[in-house]
């Protein structure tokens, strides 16, 4: 997603973004629309707001009912990982427990109170979520990143950290890798490597051909592994995160290059029908891709309410096919995209009690909601495999 400062139309592509408050539009795959996150920084134009009726809920709840399992947690990227790892199309924790991601995005780097995730992580945790995707940028201190990761883990949330600076800007991918491979950043990643996932960049690139996308990410992965980063790396599709066809075409080559990766699609498609969602998920599973849905809401970011997204089908199919997902976005940082036509914020005020409309359904009330399908791995709950 782009950001609270407002998403911009991308010239000639009508790619819109949502997700960062810096005003960069983000777009995504099927149609050139996007999403991203943020409210004051660079890279992406975001939108949040949970359109729908203002029903509230009370009380904290823990996750229950999800699909979980055990299995050997193989390593990736040359050396075995001491933390999470990807085998086939599934993610495992360091103890060998299968983990299906069920979580929420938040534009942490632009929180009014500061980029530490407090008290937002505690509020998100009340849904039973097992993960939070932390919007970050290269201009914010590495010490601050350490604090945000620590605070997420304190709430039993698996932190997924992403950089938002290159939203829609393919040429900036190497600069993101520069940040990740700085010695002080590597030190923070290694400090938390048992429990951390790294999303290299949010929606990097709009129109990027398959050969360039493959070569660019192979180089990025190699540079990060050479710097000593062993955690699973998450790679967003191009076309503002939406290009699932590219993930299906080139993803297998990236997995062959490094099996410890996940591929993330942002479902900001103007065709958000249940039939399209089902088709694309089935095709990805048939290819054995380690696919996750990194962002979605109740409609597209381009022309907003004119293009509804059948999120209930996504939730149901994700349970059936064991695919992880994160909703966009919590709402302590307001999205500008679609703010007057079905805002993307899941909450009115960044609190659990403030969940409304589609956000409340995704988090709590739908049979396949976070609360009804999320399982936190034992290692995150207790800090051990015992």
C-alpha cells in the first residue's frame, strides 16, 4: 500500500498505490493498481480504513482452530537457518512446526506516537493474529527497527519487516539491499533471526519484465545471503505487488536459486471476484509455490468501491489450501487511498474495540477470520521448543 499522505496515479499506467504515507502509489499485479502503507515517509501511497458498519467488539481473544502441523524445518540460502525456514510451499518455525501466517499490516514507521508499535501491537494481538507486517523505511534508525521487532515479539507476533522506499520503483531495489546488508542492520536481523521474516521491499516496480525481475531478485537474495542473513526472505510481485502471473512464471526459478523464500502477491486487482481468487490460488498451489497474500482489503485501490474484492472467498480458500495472508491495514495510521470511497482502515482508532465493517469480519467474526483460524507457533508463545 502507499501511504496516508495520499496515493498518486502513476503516469501512463494508472497504477495506484496504497500503503505508505509518503505519497508513493503502490500498484499491483492484475491491473495496475496497488497498495503499500505509510503516512509520512517515502515510497508508496497508502490507504487504510475498514469500510463498513461501525460494530465493535470487546475483550482480548487468543487464536484457535487453525491448521498447524509439524515437520522438519529445513534451512535455505546455503546455510541452515536457526529460525524460520521454508520447505516446499510451507513455512516452518525453528522447532519444525508448520506455520500458516494470519496477520495484519501496520504502517509502524509513521505512527504518530513513534515507530515502536506501541500500543498497536498489543491491540493487534487481541485478534489472535500470529504475525504483523511492519512497514519500515531506510531513513529510520536501525535501533528503532530493533525496538519495533522486540515489541512485536513481546506480543507473540511474528515480525515481518518490509522496506517501503522503493514502492513502484524497480530501479531502487539495490538501495534496499544496501540497507539490509549494512553491518548494523545485519546485526539486528541476526539478533532476532530465530523469529524474524524479512520482506525485501514493498511492491518494488511497476512494469518489470520477467527476465529483469528474476535477475534483480536473484542478485538481491545472493547479496543478502552473502552478508550472513539466513532468515526467510519474502519477495513481492511487481506491478505494485499484483503480478501473480509473474510469480507463477518466474517464482520456481527463484525457489531453485534459494529455497528459503516466500512469494507475496498483493491482491489489489480490479477483478477481485471469487472465481479469479480461486483460479490464481489453485494455480499457485499446483506449482507448489511458497505463496502468501501480503496485502488485501475489501476492494481495489484503483477506482476503489467500483471494484469489490471477495475477501470471504480468499479467507475460505486460504484455509482449504493452507495459504498465509495479511490484511491491509490496521488503521492507527490512516490511509488516504479510497478514504472517501470505502477506506481501508480496519479500525476507527487503531484499537481492537474500534474494529469495524470488513476489518471486524476479517479479524473476528467470519468463520475463517484471524480469530478462528490463527495459530501461534509454540516457539513464539513460549520461547522454546519444549
